[in-house]
C-alpha cells in the first residue's frame, strides 16, 4: 500500500507573535492509506507526529466529524514523546473530517486559532443524493431552454489585439433572456481551419473583468476558446466599472432563492447553454470535441450545462460548487452557494439548481476533482454528483486540499496535472480515458535475489539518519554514493560535493523506470520527507527501437514523469530536480532520441516544485556523444563527469537547502549486497 505523509499547515489567523512562530512543521499527519480512500468498516487512521525540534504545543485535542457535520469521535493527543495514532471506522459511505487543535496552555490563550485538518473517504463511490430530483425537473428545464431559443443570440464580436501573432481575439456580446446579455471573450488560432472547442465558465466573486491570459494560451494550443461572464456585466471594463456595480449584483449568492423563477442561477445556467450553442454553431468548430471547464462556481455551471446540452463531449471541473444544496438537512455539511436551510422555499428551489440533479443527465466524458478538507464545496456532495454521471468518468482525489483559493499549488497539483493531460490529449484528437499508460509507467519489481536484498537495504536506510537530499535512479546514480570498493573515488567525490546537506543515495543498477517506481511505491520514500529529490532515470529503457529514425522516446519520458508524480505524492513539499538523460555512446542513433526525450522532460518543470537540469553540454561533443574524459564505458560517468553533474546541481541545491553544514546526519551509504564477505559457518559434526 502506498504511504504518503504531508505536513499540515497551521491556521494562525489572529494569533499573537509568539503563536505565529509555530511553524507549519509542528504537526505531521501520515494517513494509513495514501489514497485517502477506505472500504466500509476498514480502519481509517493517521499517525500524528511532532518533530523533536518543534517549539509548538505538545498536547492537542482532536475531533472527527462524518461529512464534516456529525461528530463521531473525540480525543486527546500527548505528542511530547513524538507520535500518536488516531483511528476510527465508518460502516457507511461518507467523508471523514479530522480537526486537531492545541489544548489551552499558559501563554497560549489564542491557541484555538491554530488547527490542523485532514480528510478521508469511506466508500465514496456509493454516496447517493440527499433528496430525489423533482418530478418536473426535466419539464422545467426543457421549458426554459425553449424560452431561451426563442430569443436570437445576435452575437456581436469586437476584434481586439491579442498580443500573440498566433491568435485572433475578440470580445463577444449575445442577447439573453429577461432582456439580459451574455458577455465574454473569444480566442482562436489565426487563419482558416476547424478546431476543438473549449467553453470556460467562471468562478464566484466580483463581478470581475475577464483576463486575456485565461483564453490566449488555449487558443495558441489549437483550441477555439470561449470564456463568458456569469453575470450581465461587460467583460473588460476598467475596474471602476465593477466597483460601481449595484449591491444586488455583487451579493448574488442566494438572490431570488425562494422561487425557482427568480433564482439568480437560472439566467446563469442558461447563459452557459447559450455559450455552448454559439460555439457549436460556428463553422470553425471541428464538430467532434466540445469541452466545458470550470472551477468552484464555474464547475457548478459546467456540470449543470453539461446535463442540459447534448453536444458537450467532455467536462473538466475542479472542486465544483452547487452539489448537495439540501445537505444541511441530512447531516452533511452544506456548501456554496449555501441556500438557507431553515427556509423551506429556498430548499425547494435548491433542488432545481443542484448540480447533483443535472449530473445524472451527463453522457460526456468527465474529470471531477474533490478536496478532502474542502469546507467551501464539501467533498461528499461532489462525490455524490460524480456518482450520478452516466458517461465515462475519472475522479481526482485531492486528499490534503481545502478549497482551491485556500490551497497551495502542491495540494491542487493532482488536478492541475491531470486536467492539463486531458486537454493536451483532446487537442490531439485522443481520448484521455482510453489511452493506456505505457509499460514504463507501471511499477514492476526486480525478481533477482540481489535486487530484493538491495531493496531491503534501502528500506532500512530510509529509516536511518536525516535525509534532506534524496537521489533516486539507476546505476549512474548508485555508483556515485555507494560503498563498493571499485567506486571509492566516486564516493570521495560524493562526500566532497554533498557532505553537510544530509544526502542519501537510492539508486540501483540496471533499474528501468518501472523498477524505480516499484521501489518508491514499496517504501523507499515513505516517511523520509526530503527537502530536495534528484531524479535521473530512463536510460535503461532505451533500446534499438528508440533509436530508429523518427522515434520520440515518449514512453521513456512518460516513465520519468510517473516517477516525478510518485515523488510529488509521497513528498509533496520537496523540490524535485529532474536531470536530463545523459548521452549513450553504445547505441547508434541515441543522441537524437535523447534530445527529444529531454525536450519533453523540460515540460515537467513548473519553476516551483519541479525543476529541470541538463548538463549534457558539459558532458558531450557536438555530435551528442560523451567526451572521452567524461565516461568509463560510453554510459557511466568518470569522476570528471560526476563533477560536471554536481556543478550543475550546486546552484539549485544552495537555493533550496542553503549552505552546507559542518556536520552531516545522513544515513551510512550502502553497497552491492553481492559484495558482502561470505559468512563462514563451522562444519557440522
């Protein structure tokens, strides 16, 4: 089972200066299941630790609530000795919300302002709607669509400068029901041709202007892109225009919620329908791919519009709002837009605008994310909507994420990466749900006994000492920091470059990406929490087929990406340095494919969590071949070659780790188990 640990940030709003000094590392929660998902009746748990160097409180109180509404367990934690375990079970589908707060103590009268939270899902794919869909739901919405279609859109485009030579840009205005208008922005690849279409629906707040950067990159990647306002306001007016809007349009969350005819979300959903109608009617749509996408209230609109409009082929939503609007009446936490649960009229209206009741009409392929500690758009409601979708679908569990505007990039990264993969695949005409992952991305153990013994050695190493700098890879990595006597000069170079940074080497000879994945997923990174991870992998996946003319090595790059994804999952706060593949003098034609693979690996870098390093200019000649002094055999490095790699790493390591300490606390290096001295046993009598 995967193991993941994440540091829980402490919310210190309103704390004194003394309390604000409590760092985000004061508590560390490690879930029993890395996925955060459990079966009915399965033991749900977290190991809670307080680092020895912590100056924060030692005594805490915890509460577990089912669906963040009904308290099911409470207890106290004494972390003075280090660690404690919180466990519970749930015998029905639901979400569990864990909240840990410091116990009052002298000098910490505002300790209640700090908290740590975690979430878990129990049989979430079995969650069902709180209330049935209204009997006249379909009739009501069919009538509203008919009313909309009686009003010609009269679409009016105003071309404007895009600032990108590849893209045409314009603002758009369309007529709408009740004398309203639909405003937005349209971007498309310059020139003739047909394109897949993308309709973007906006999150809550404001109202606010629409930024060009929300559509131009999509158009540059080949999308016919339409982004619309959820309100009857201009798309790109000066800020003073939005500041001067009347209060009733700014405070729209529950406007008109006592009646389905006056509910603010009626024209909002129909505006999304009009936008899809418009884009589907354009001659430059390819007629095959039409995606609606949105976050929070934008996700709410996307689910509802996808339930109404049959030409939508794909739905991509991040932490959608508007799911389970009657939740508060059924022992579930209610979420945005938080219709008043004590108003029977509002609760009746809510059923006509609940995304759950639209989801069962969705036939499109759908990608849906939910944050397990999201108190704005609770995950129980989102899972319920997801379960109602009839078409092929994929859930992205954000197990440590609050709502998107409160979350870190790391907490949202699983959705960010997967949604980008969906859009890239769809732009090329592929099916993101049908495309199998290559074998390079699937964990496979090494079956030979020596590799299994080495794995056990590395498991032991992972639990020794202090590891701030973690190297993972194959023999190129392993030889640099191992105890094998034939590589003593490389060990000296390792110490010269990394002593004081608590560096540990987790390379193993002949490993392909799938073998490295297996080692990572079977404990070698569990509980380590390094600050930096250096990845070098993929060269052992290269074969003659990769060196044929036109080969792109996409499977090799995908395997490296899979390694990065596992590292992000198991060490979400670590900086990852992906090292480009080194030259291969032993494979004719390898230089071209290595260059293509490395070009793909550059796309993994985001400038924040993942960074890319390529030192091949220092290692190779103008043909892409190792220079003689850099390699021992055309694959592995000499001391000079390793020093070139170290020189490339140094600026990044200094930025991420600071100066090297005089004392190094890393675990002792390991070596090839087959080189251990034989054990001589006395002869039996």
